[in-house]
């Protein structure tokens, strides 16, 4: 059985920033990393979710 715990604040904030970039790329042009975010938008969504899930499962992350 998995021991679930809330993710650390830093893990949650990083996940929030990644998902925010992916959502913002739908409507805004992001100057520096915009083309990369648009090209790999789906992986940004998946990566943010996986990071948050790992933060819930792991006590160190």
C-alpha cells in the first residue's frame, strides 16, 4: 500500500508553473521559451501531472 502525503511546497509550485506555461501558451505568445512550450505542450501537461503525482507518492520530492 502506498503512503500518500501532500507534496512539498516547492514541488507544488514547480508543477503549477509548468502547467501555467502550458495553459498560457494556448492564448499568449511567450517570448523566450514560447516555441518550445507550443511544440511540446502535451508533454508539459503530462510532466506537470507526473511531477505532482511523484510529489504525493514520495516524501522527499
